[in-house]
């Protein structure tokens, strides 16, 4: 974001350097690093903890079918024939 004070993020992929939750600065350029593998684990752990705490509430029960889920048929009319999570 050229108008903001936020620096760009880079994601490391499994099997590469495990840089996570840190930033590097070279000259006047700063980059934040996130390990994709660790990030996915953290999001998954957080979601599982949340559903354990909140999953039985009526609000969650009423709205869970509107939340992200595997859609093997795609997301029509945007993308058909390829599975997506949406």
C-alpha cells in the first residue's frame, strides 16, 4: 500500500526457510515474513478452539451453513467444475 505505513508480507513455503512472525530490513525496504505452514497451523488451531467454545450456540448453528465450506462443484457463477473453499 503505497499510501500506508504497512510493509509488504512474504510467505515462505513448506520445505524452505522457516521465517515466521518477523521482519527484515535492507536499506529502506522492510518485509514481514510468515511461514505458510505455521500460519495455517495457527489459523486451524484457533478455529478449532473457537468452534469448541462457540459451536453449540444457536447463532453459530443458525449461520454455519453460510460459512466457508468445501464446494466440490465450484462457486457458480464465478468458477464451475473445480473444487473451492468458499
